[in-house]
């Protein structure tokens, strides 16, 4: 028996959204927003409209904001309703019930059993990540799922381990967090209407942006952390880079793309702000590579000029964005 929330998808022919194109500086950002980009794209919905939240990103002491599209934004833009799934019977039976109702299931999962992470975590590292379950074939023990930058399929032992099929009750096992996605009220608005709603969301998220430049707060912490990473090694660096530099650079790369889309829809001249946020993305990419070389070679590298550039781009970008929005309103 095969259960699908959306019409059946052929994972071998699936074409990801342009935000996950090979030419992008950050082909993947974080697992949650990447899943939503493809979940929306697969329904013919434009994921660019839900990216306004990146402008509230902040440095939180040991990491940058792990940004996610708020559920209320998804409902306002697309009519998509997201609710927590109580996994009280186990992920497989609870997910099957939601798929029967035409609902996708987002769940935390162990990348160890996700074959699309081959070369990084598959059968190597137990790492939490978010997937969106679109299809379950109980007879074939196969699952179709959105993860990172595309749509994938797994089966056999990976299916058994992901859903703990046949495993006895274990009181020490903690079920992972899951959500179900109601699609019965989805609205396919035209781009102009979508941009009008999204512009209102941009105002909301900008009201939450850090009062002080978060990159200036990040700079001394980062420079100190790099010295410690030289002793901790490359594995520690990769974890650190994901929590900090990748979220910073990829977030503002999405922000620049979002502003250009708003401009294309006649919502204002966001070109100056978009350019500054693109420069944050590009400079962070350079910083990422230089930091990796410093850690691997345990060499002294002056990274402060790059962090100073990043801080200046944030200041200039936010000023330009505020100026444009005041013209719009």
C-alpha cells in the first residue's frame, strides 16, 4: 500500500528550485529552510516569499540564528497550516495516518540512515536533521522524502531503522519531534499578491532585527574561537562553521535574493540593500575558506579585516533597507 500527501514524485526526475541550483554560493543553508523551499516548490508555490525572517538573524553567543519560516507566515502566504504531530503510536503509524489525510509530515531524523547524505553522514555519523515525508510504501518498505536541496527515496534497512520497524518497546527511546502540514487550504496567489503580503511580513521581521550590529558582537568571539579550533581539529571546525559562518552567509544570501524578487514585483528599489547582503554572503564564503586553512595548517592568519568588512556591509545594508521601506510606506 502506497500513501502520498502530494501526487507521486519520481525522485530520479525531480528538479530542485533555483535556490538550490549548482551556481548558488550556498547550495544548502539549513535543513529546515531547505526542506520548506522544496516542499513549496513541489506544489508550484514560490518559496522566495517566505524568506523575510532572515533579516531578524542575530548572533546568539555561540551560534547564529537557525532561521526558519514561521508557521504564521506560511499560512498568511500560502494557506499552509503546520501543527505538531504527537508521535504517541510511533512515527510510522502516525505518519501514515497523516499521509492518508493528504498531509506531509516533517520530522527530525537521523542522517545516518538517509542515503542522500552519502559522502558526509550516511552510515558514518548520527546527526539530527529535518526531512519532509511525502510517500510511504508499506509493502516495499520505501519512503519518499524531501531533504536538503532535493527529493529522495530510501528503502530496506534505512526504512526499518528510520521508523524502528519491528523493534520492541524501549522506555529509554525518546521520539523525535515531528509536525504535520495541512494542505487542504493551500492558495496559489499570483506573484503580485504574494509580494504584497510578503512586504508586510518584512516589516514585521525587521522590527525584530538586532538593535546593535550582531557581526561586531560576533567578531571578538570568532577570532578567539579560531585559535581554539586550531587545537580541536577539522571535525570541530565543520560543526562550528555550520552553526556560525554558514548560517550568517547563507541567510543573507537568501535575503538578497528575496529583496530582488520583491523589487521585480514592484514593491520598491531594494538593489542597494540586496548588494550589501550579497557582499555579506561573498565575504563570509571567503572567511569560511580562510578559516579552514588556518585551522588545518595551525597558522596565524589575520581574519579581522574580513569580519570588519562584514560588519560594515550589515550596517550599510540595514540602512539602505530601512530607507527603501520608508519610501514604500
